[in-house]
């Protein structure tokens, strides 16, 4: 399954409709992700992609495009 679809599924798990996702939408300002949802999102992304996301790598100002790029690169590493 492509990275984008996996990310859409994870966002859906925290209650954000995939129709709201735009490449340049930031998590906080564009999608309204609050601090609780941010934690849920990070945990779900780490689980889905079997990676550890360092503190600060993804934050409220991060865009959907940046998440896709970050996780695409992380998933490509052995």
C-alpha cells in the first residue's frame, strides 16, 4: 500500500477525514490537530510504519507533504 494511503488511514483513525488532507495543510492550523491528537497521530504513525519518530520531527507546523516525505524516507531505510 502506498505511503499516502497508509497516512490517510492513520489520520482517519484519529478522526480526520481524508478529504480534508491537502499537501500544504499544516497539522495545527490547516487540520486543527490539537495536542492530544498530535500524540495519538505520532503513536499511530510510528506503529503503522514501524519507525521511531524523534521529538520535534513532526509538530503542529508540519504539513501533510512533509509527513509523506519523512515517512517515505524512513520506510526506505533498512
